[in-house]
């Protein structure tokens, strides 16, 4: 049975796998949903879906429109809601602006006062001194506190930008300073499985920071950002992620595409050790053939550059041979027949 299954997965010599994959993905994707679905407060519902997500993947966007990360607790605590909530508290990023009730900017003396919210401090287990110690890491400012009011002042140095713009930039930086949790991981929601286990879904893509937190299952951290996955786990992991995300994106829209087509796209995008887009700035734009590049986009540009720099076309691919009407090396086109002279005379003599 296994042998029959393996034989069914084999590709016949000369099959146009690239063209078949492109048709298998491209045609049904035109029926996919164009709009994104949004629901406030539910992270899993604000993920980019449908055609926008498909385009985002094949275009190899450096930053996803909505980066999300799934974080699974260790098996010993995954069914304990209290401990999962405590883990969420350790991971969720807290910024200065989230623990203040008011702020006052003074541009005349380049200072700002932050009034801390006592309830928020208690909720996140933070203290005035702890926040001050975090802010002191920012270069070019002096920080002091008294009666739940933190005063930030820009130092008078040659390198300090004390213009209105420079002061505003520094004040915004201070209010956006991370003071607790994992930087870049926010809006964490708790979701549950059918067997009663809990896991976290958050916005952000800081895998390295999450892996450092005790209580996190290091083998079950999943991000939808291929570049973040490549940075932390390597190109093979990014390749698998791209294929799985393509599959899930199409499946949600009721589109059933053979996984081997999606793997072929993922393989092509990651073949050179980094993630390349499918379009003119990636795979299509890096082909050796002038005709193949010109057939995709920016026809005049490619022909002009080829003339200026004296490029030649080896005519080894499919697209360029179709353009000039030459037989393509696909299917029966890869077979070359030769006839012996003696046999040819016999054929002609009939």
C-alpha cells in the first residue's frame, strides 16, 4: 500500500511542474476573499486572511500587516488557567504610556512629567523605582521621581537635540519605552483547545524574547512571520512556514490545492538561503533569460538593459522558448529521436 502511495506521488520526467503549480495556485486564488475580517479584542480574528495574506506571502513582505505569535505553555501548566494567566502577565509587553494617567510636556526647559496610575502599577506589579531604572537606560536624559510623578529632562550636551522636534521625539520615545514583559509582544489572548488546554495568541513577532520566559514550551512557539522564523530557526523552518501558511490561507477560503505545489513555491522562494519574492524583485526578476524577465513585467526596461550591456539569452527555459516559437523542453519536448542512415533509406524506399 505504501509503495502504491509513493508511486502516486512521483512526477513523470518532463512534467511542467512549475507551470502546473502556478496554474493550480493562481486560478483558484482569484476566487478568494479580498477583504480582511476584523473583530476588536480577538487576536485570531484580526490576522490577515484571504487574498491579501496570499499576496503578502508570495511577495515576501519584510513585515506582515498583522504579525501574530502562538505561545504554548509547558505541559505541566497548560490546563491550569491561573498559571497560564500568570504566564501571560510575564510575557505581555508593558510600555510607559500604559501605566500613566497623565503627562505634561514643557518645551521651554525640555522636561516632561509623567503621573503614574497606582491601579495600573499594582496590576502589572511595577514600582516607581523600577520604571525609573528602566528609563535611565535611555541616553541623554535625567530621570527622577517623587509621589508617583516621574520627571524626565533632556540633558544639556553638545550632542543633544533640544529643538522642538528633537524634544518631541525624545518624549515619544520615553512614553513608548518597554518596562515589563517581552518587547514587541502585546494584546495577548487566552484560547482553549477541545481537550481543555490553554494557549496564548499575541500580536508581535519576538520569538527570541518569548523563548527566554520560563514556563513556555520551547518546541511550540509559532509565528506567522517568515523572516522572524528564518532569523531564529533558520531557512528550512521558514520554508516550512511559508508552505503551511499558504495551505492554511487557501484552506480557510475553501480552496484545496495539493501540498506539493505549495512546497514547490516555498522551495523556490528559499532556495538561495534567504527568502525571495516570486515577482520582479525576486525569482522572476533574477532569471538569466532576458525574454523570461521581459515576459513578466517591465518589458522595455529589460530589453533596453540587455541591449546596453550586451546580454545574451541561452534559451534554456520554458517562457523564453514559447515567446520565440521554439519547442520547449517539457513533456515530449525533452525527447530527441535519431534515426540510423540505413533505417532512413529503408523508410524512404517503402
